[in-house]
């Protein structure tokens, strides 16, 4: 929770027919769990899943994760979920 909103970011979806993943670097937030607002369709960080998110020092943080078999070894932060 950041600024009274719940944030979600990135992730992946498996296409069962092709056995391939689609990775995302979008960011969404909600203040009630029912109505979601997209902060950005494409954050500055590379699409990924299995990453860690946190809030600290008045910022949202996205750290690590994977794009397929490639480990993302980076740290990004934002004050609004849109600009990273």
C-alpha cells in the first residue's frame, strides 16, 4: 500500500496452446480493490515476473525478477507508479 492505494506491477501469462509466456511491465493501482487505474502501460523497467515490490522512503520499488530464463538484477523506484 502506497498513498492509500494498492499497487500491482508486471507479471506474466502463459499461453497454453503455444507454451510461451507474455511478460508485462504495466502498473495498476486501486483504493478499493474493485476499481483499478492503470498508472502506465509500459514502465521504464523491462517486463518481468517473480519480482519483488516494496514501499519505502516515500517511493514504490520494483526489484529483480525474471524475463523468461533471464534474471533481472536491477532496482527501480517511483513516486507515482507512472514515472520510474
